[in-house]
């Protein structure tokens, strides 16, 4: 189940974002990134919670303008990868945002995004 990020989820969100490939984020950068999600109304962070209430993944969206929404962050706990959760996160975000926006991936996740689209 996709849930909207809340301040009390900060540590788990930072932990998940630190797993992003090619992201050599230090703690200060992660804190700044999370702060942007907390303060910028155009940045939306979601977490994926399973039936046991474990948070296994995160996906972040940046509203670029009145037309475009960018999926800028996508991360799944390494022990739960290759189970389709990343694809599910992308599909859920597309469902939420596609009525109002054209949803695009950031350069950082483009390759994974295109792979998900090709196996639909």
C-alpha cells in the first residue's frame, strides 16, 4: 500500500533513499533532500507498506509545472528487490498523477522506468 510520507517516517525514508544506485549521498545531503520533501509543496514522497506494516520502498515525485510530473526518486529495500515492487511503485504513481500530469522519469531512474514499461 502506498502511503504519503510524514515527518515521523524520516529515518526510514532516508535509509531507503540511501540505497538508490549511484547516489553517494551523505547524511547531510539526505537530510536536505528529505527537508525539501517536507517543505516544498511540489515535491511528494511516498512509502510502500506491506501487509505486515513493513516499509519496503519509496518513490518521490516532483511537480515540474502544470503539465509535467517527474519521478525523481525510487528505491526498494535490497532484500525485497526483484519481486516487482519497483514496477508497482511506478504504476501506482502513474495512476495517482496521470489524470493531471504527464509522468516522466528523471535521468537517474529512466533505464529502470523504461524496463518496467517494456514488460507491461
